[in-house]
């Protein structure tokens, strides 16, 4: 178990590296949100991909504690480890595992940046500290909104513009916040409740536009959010027409193509009418999508897991078939997002699933079960498309070694780290995507189906134990998860070994009934040499002409 200070001090070790990568640390994340009447079983759901080339994928843990009056909490910026100051510690804190606490409260985020002049370098509360400190102090979403707004009011807001997903077993909210600039402590913010029968998403662009001014059951906001925008010259109309996003984070091409396109991809998958916003996703038009929509069907936690793996497949933004995809139809490109040719700027796509993810989760909150059983953080490290989502229950008290803080870091490889094992496999898959990804998905699907099949029995036993002893039920669920993680990471390591054997040096070993084939003499059968697809060979000829043409020898 690690304290907030221990986790942050470990990040300080990487401060120099993280400073260089600062622009990538928090910017490219994705959240999907589902109301309880839009889910298959009445759960509320939110997801989060923590996308950063400078973030090591770990499962954080803060045990519940009591503190004495007058004790202080040191605050370190989550992204860089920089010490920001200290605030009074709460007398009682709650158990937090990852981004969910013991009351099934979950919080995720995406950074939209917004107007740069509103950043306040004198503030103490950065967005990451806001999340994890609030999870230790709040029991539900409304209380979390109150605590978060109070913390920045009292101690100043250090980060740039931020969208937060905040959910408990009954309600799902999006809260958007931005500072007031140096010398003006606090922040302006708006929080909108997502209707129970709707879904929403945000992906590094502010999405709250007009909002109800007199519906505290569905919308909360700082009292000066509109007057401050007028004072700064961002807005001149009447209150009813005020748009938070337009005032504090005006759209540009990047906001559309790199950010809103991810929201569109999710909406397009769950509502057949959302295809009409394709030009908006492409950055060609600015008529905005709604904050939330009703899905055509109800969604499960497993559905959201799959949607976190999206690369725009089957849409106009699918990029697996041009020359940039290479010979194996890869839906990945290496950084940066934009490049220049002959003084003309071009871009790569930025899908939901990306190689730069440190960790991701799908939080599932169920009101009809005791908190210790009802709250599940489906948690995985590395690229969401190539991770395994393990069920971590919200009362979890002992982090599995494979995901523990201190088991490796970005500068130290560990063969027992889930993050490193998944990255090892992923970086093999990237090199021969259309072949290796199919092998990867078989193991991924098998493990996640195993968790889904076991879940009813596991939770039935946990419920029986809970009636006798809540600590025994929590211990049982903790050990269940830790065993699944241990066995799953071992399976992923075997997958890496299998891929290395099967595809070494660009050839493909032959298989039969799951075993590599041998010849009648016991030696490995000669591998096949599939080369590239006809489509890729055509691209080579189109680019090189007769350079590689086989000529007759006279």
C-alpha cells in the first residue's frame, strides 16, 4: 500500500524526462460515459484512457485512514512530481483503488487546455491531485463536485482547462473547469448531469455549451462563470446564450480532428443518426454535436471496453489502407500528430486507442449491491486495444505485484510488470499488425470471457461472505483479482514468446491444432514466407516504377 506522497515522490524520479514530455502527459485522453438506464444491467459506467508517453501504467492505492486535526497534506503535480504546496488533511479518508473509491465513486478526466492566459502557476491544486484527493474525501458525485470546486476556490487551480467524468451508482456528470489566470485564485466551472437514458463522451475538448441556469438537479456551476467570461471579453450576449466551450475553449482544426472525432466515433457506433456529423469530425464544419445522446441499444461494461479499442475501423477516418499503414495495415502512426511537406501541414488521425496509453479503465457502479461488491474498476495497462481489463473491486486492499507502484518504471524494465509485458507484446504486434493482432485478440478475448463467466459465482460467494463479515468479503475479492492478474500477465508473457517464435525474421511458422508443426524427422517444418499483400506490392511499383523490375539477361 502506498501513500499519495510515496506515489508522487516516485514520479519525482522522472521529473526531467517528464518536463521534456510535458505537452503529451495529460492532453490526449478519452472518456466514455453511460447512464444507468442506458446500460444493460442498470450500472452507471465511465471509462478513461490515461494517454501519455511519460506515464507509467500502475494501479494506485490509498487505504482509508483517520488523521488528527491540524495535519497537512503535501500536494505534488500528478504529471511532473513538482511540489505545489500543502492543504489541510481531511480527518477521515476513504479507500481508493485506481480511480474508484470504496463508495463506488469514480472520476476520470481529459485535458482541453483552453485559453492559455487563464493558467495560474501560483495555484496548489492540479487536475490529478483534484481527482485523487477528492476520491479520498467524497461519497458521491455531487459531493465530489462540491469538494473539487471548494479545493480550487480555497487553494487555487494549477492546471489548464479540464473535463472531468464523475459518477456514482446513481448519477453520471461531466464537469468542466478552467482557471482565472495568475493572481486570480480559483476557477470557473460548469457541471452537467447526463440523463440516465443517455451516453456522453469527451476527448480533450470542452463539450459543455449552453446549460440550464435554474436546474440544480441537473446542472451546477460557479456563480461567476458567465460574468468572468464577460469581464475577459470572451462573451457579450445574454446569460441564456452563454456557451462554456465557446468562451473558454474555441474550436480549431485540432480540437475537431484530434479530439471531437473520438467522441463522434463513439456516438456513431451507438446511434445510427450520428453519421451526419462526419464532416465535423473531419474538421470541415463546426456545427457541434450534442453533449449527450440516446443510444440505439443498451451498453454493457464489455461493450465500453471494446469501444475503448476503437481505431475508426469502418468509418471515413479508417486509416489502415493507405501507404502510412505500412505493409500490414496498421492503425497506428508514430508521433507527432502533424507533419509538413513542401510547406503544407498534414495530420495523422488520433483514434481512441493509442500506443501512448499508460493505463485505462472502465468503471462499473451498481446501486443494488453492497459497495464492496458493486463497484468494479475494469483496469488494464498500456494500449487499450491490446490490454486485458481485469476486474478490480472497489474495496481492494492489496495491489497485485504486477501492477504495484515500484515494480519497474519508464526507465527500468521489469519482467513481472503488467505494463512492461503488455508493451513488449504490443510493440511486436505493431510491427506486423494484421497478423499478430489476430493472435493477440484470441488471448485477450479468452481471458476477458473467463472473467465475465466467473463473475456471477465470484460475486455470489462474496455476497455470502459479506453477510457474515465485510472484511472477509473484501479479502476474498482482493485475492481473486490478484490471482487473475498474476495468471493473466503470465499468459501475456507466453503470448509474447509465442509471437516471437511464430513470426521471427519475417517468416511464419506452420501450426496444427495449436502446436507448431515438425517434419517427419522431428525438426521444425520449413516456415512459410508470405511476404506482403498484392496491394502493398502495387504501392511499391507505383512509387518506384521499373527500379525493381526483373529484366531478362541477354
